[in-house]
């Protein structure tokens, strides 16, 4: 397949169905400075993991008998977004600066070891940070960004589930010039993990542990003429590793009396390509989640299946949009089948606005690691068949709705994961406390 260049994609995105010039977002450009904003997100995070007896992993310190990992830190995320200069081609700039402060975490009790640990391997640094920026160009409603940025799509998405977000280095085009359609394309060659102290790391696959030189993707989403039905499709290539095709859809059927039914489908197909540095790969993985909402309540039932001799693998921590990818496990083992039952409750009308809670139970079975290719077998160390596990998750969120602390959000997560030896992951009890406070410096 011939790779589209940025100029080709930009030209295509400018075409309207009438053949005339397109009216788009650039027509409303207010200027580089006039349309700019600067925001600061403060985040405090505490996490404790208790590794239970029989677990295949321990806290990463290497201390004999150590079975508890504990971390506490404070993160600051400063984000600047400029407006666009006026004219046919708008020019702008996005920039960010992330910083982290250690709140007493010791190297021998942190599960992130050695990724947070200082170069001497003995201590976690008291503070660290990284910064980056991206030039952006816009014509009509088509935007090209080049530089360091966060991405969001089903096959290449930046995770923001820890102290600091992931970022990626490369280029990306996003276009909404076609009504009800959003198109994306991009190519990225470098990466910064959530706990990275600098930019520019090699791309990394989560389950094979193999580094790569680039990840490219092309796809988009369509709000169909059928009310409340959207469809998305993407193609991605992890150079000399694998190709991934993605198909997703979401449908919501409103019912009477504040009730509704919704269905979410995700399908991934991966196959090795080029030098196949992650070995032979041929997996088809899918999930379907059906939900019934009534008043403040929402019940969900999901099913997920992996068809293939290796786990479903992905690049970037957030590039898995399967419904059974949970807090402690992705339920994506070779040949694994899993189901999930979840319940969410909006407590705003019952107790106080901004308060919500949810619970989920997920069980997987049929994991068969006997035919893992050598890359996955060596990296994961899983063996045997008959793998099974379960996970139970509880989450409580509260966001202050008014007053001087408006926007402050508090979140408590409690998770439990239990597995047998053939499945290969860890038996863990997790507690995570998170507090966030956004501040708009100017808009």
C-alpha cells in the first residue's frame, strides 16, 4: 500500500462535494493571540498495590519478601493553545510543559521501578518534567499538526490514566470538511510514556515488548443518517511488526421515561508485516457491550473474544478500546473469552450533584499460551493452557459544581484481580486516590 503524504491528504480534505471552495472553521479565525488559551491541571495521585500470595509478579524493587507497591506524587500539566492567524492558511502553535513532584515514594516500594528511578538505580528523583510543542496549520476545517502531541483514536491513542499523559512525536491531519465525517491520518516515530522524564523514546509494543521505528494510521468516523448510529474504521501499521484494521460502531435507542438502550462494538484484526519483529501474528479480537439506562441507573453486559495464538497487542498504553479492557487486566490473552457485568449510578439527584459511582465484574477463561510465538513467549513467560482470571472494580467520583473549588474532582478506585498460573498475570489488590483541579489562566 502506498503511504499518503501530508500534502496529498491535505489536498483531498479540501475538496467539497460541490467542487466549490469549502467554508470551514478557518473562516472564523480570530488571530494567533486573540484565540489563544493557557490552562493548568493540578493532579495528586496515590496508589497502593498489594501483591497476593501466588502472584507471578512482585513489587518491582527486587527486595526479598516485598509484596506491596506504593506511590504518591503531584503532577502539573500546563497546556497552551494558540488561535489561528487569519487568511486562507491559518498558522498556530500548541505547547505543553509537564512536571512531577515525588511525595515520599521510595524506590523499593514503587511498582514503576525502574522507569521512575534515577540513573543511579537507587532513588526516585524528587522532581522531573518534560515539555514539547506542535506547529499547526489549518485550511478550511482541515488541520495539520507537526511535533509533540497527544493523539486519540482506536489504534493509536495517548493514555492519561496515571500521573502524566503520554505524548507522541510526528504529524497528524484531522479534517471535518465533509459533513458528519471526521477523517484522520498520521505518522509517529517517537514516544514519551506516562512516567517518562524526557521525550523521544522508541515506540513500544505492550505485550511483545518490541520497539519500533514508526506507527502510521488512516481512518475516520461517520455519524450516519440513521439517528444515534456512528461508525468508525481505521487502518494502522506498526512498521516491520504488524498491520491492524479496526471497525467500530455505537448505537443508542432512546426509549420513553428517561430510558435507553445502547450497543458498542469494537473489532480489531492484526497480521504481521515486513520483517515481523514481533513474530507471526494473526489475531481477530472483538467486544460487544450492551447497556440499559433508566433514570440515574445504567446496567451493562459485555462479551469479548480473542481469536489467535498470541495476545491482542497494541502500541501506546491507551490504544485499546475493547470494552473488557479493565483497570488491572485487558482480558486479551491468546484465545481468551471474557464477559463483563457493570452497573453505574448517577448520585446527583439522590445525594449531591457531581457524585457518581460504578462497579464492574469481569471474568475471562480459555487462555491458551501453548502456541505463543517465540517473541511473546520469551517476553511474557506465560505457559500452559486453561488460563482463567477475574477482576472486580469499584469507582466513586465527585466533582465540585460551584463555589471557589468549582471543577475540583476527586476519584477513588478499588480493584481486585485474581488469576491462575496458566493465565500468567498478577494477583493484585489496588487502591488509587486521585484529585484534580483545573485552572484557566486565560482563555
